[in-house]
């Protein structure tokens, strides 16, 4: 863990740019701005290099995928080394022919690849056809793929978008020693939903992630896309709702962006509070691990309970 326990973090919320090159130029400018203000950790949104291409199933989109290491890790690594900060990015990874992942990468402050996390929960909903493109991350070993990434700043519990709805994922990261939870994200509204439904969805999204902070006594960083992105087919497209935010260990909001505006959002986290809060709220001590075996079942129907 960072020895002084205080950590200045920033996230970059932005809309899709006309080209991938313009996106990279924009990110380089904003990362430099964040670093100049003292940021030590920069978090980027899900699949930040271009548009959210999963609105349709299109074989040509596989051409976007790249290896790790590859162009994006090289680009982010150079920025991390130049600005002496840790950067969490998001890549459409080509692991092998016909095998692709939605992968978060962490570049340490010396420019090296500290690690990667392959998205575990893959949605398949109208406008979010991710199962067509992505294979779930590997579920091997005792932690089933939920392993924090060790960096010069501490252990980063990096998860990706749809993973944010699952308390099991956050808990496993906490149990493995994560110092904070990080969620690169691409989520928004279906324009066919009315304002009341849109408000309920946004509130649920914020609430579930604040609850991960509360239940695990860990800060949470959520970086979402913003702006409207048209669909290449006849669908309505997606209005990404922004609202990126940073919380402390008790779910308190330290910073939050607006819905439709690009933002460089920053806050200072006190990582040392985790220890003091866990002494008062000892959730890990009081867990009844002897009574949780049914969590590994898909569903508890009548016959499984007999």
C-alpha cells in the first residue's frame, strides 16, 4: 500500500470522438492535465479508444481488437512513465484467433504493464450485444479470476462495467486484499424509456456501487462514458449517462460528474481509513462463511432445497 496512505485519483469521462486518433490525443491531453494537478492514479472509461461498437453484431468490428502488449498499452505506458502516474485503461483484447476479451489494463508509473483484468460478467441485451464479441475472463484458481493488480500505489481491485452489479465480485476483490475498487464503464439509457424509468436506472446504478464501498470499506472509482452514440442499425442508439463518481470507504460521494458533460473528475482518498472503519464495522470478521455454500448454486428451486 502507498506508504503515506493519501492517494489523489482522477477519472476522465468523455464522449466518442470522430476518430480513434482524436480520442488518443484527447486522452493524452487530459492525462497530462491530471498529472500536472498532482494526480497519481488515472482511470479511463470502458473501451475508451473509440465508439461503443457493441450496439450491433458486426464481424468487421473484430478488426478493432489488439494484442496485449500492443499499441494501446504502449501508448498508455509511455504516458504513465512520462507523468509518473498509474493509468487504468480498457481494451478490446485479441487473445488468439477467435478469442477476444473486454480487458482492463493497468500501466504502472514506470510504464510497465502491472496487470490486466478480463471482464467476467458479459451482458447480452438490446444495444449491448457483448456476448457476440467477448469471452468471459478466466475463472481459474481459488479467487476465480477476481485478483487485485499490484502497483506502486497499492492493490487495485479492477472490474469492468457489468461486473459492477455483482456484490460477489467486489467481495472477492476485497478478500484478496484490494485497496480500492475501480470500474471502467459504458452504460446509458434506451431513449424509449421515459424519464421516470431512466431516473430509477441511474439511481440503482449509483446505489449498488456505493453499497460495494460500504460492504467492503473500500473507496470506489467509477468512470462512465457520456454523450449520445447512434446505432449502426435501426435501433435508437444509446444516451450514455455519464455521472462518473468517486466514493470513500463508507459510500460517501467525494466527487460526481454531470450526466452529459465531459469531465476530469478528481478526489483525494485516504486509504488508511479502511483499517479504522473495519475496526468499527467488522463485516469481514462476522461473515458466516460456514453458511454460504449455496451461493455457488445458480438458483435454489424446491428440489435443490430438499
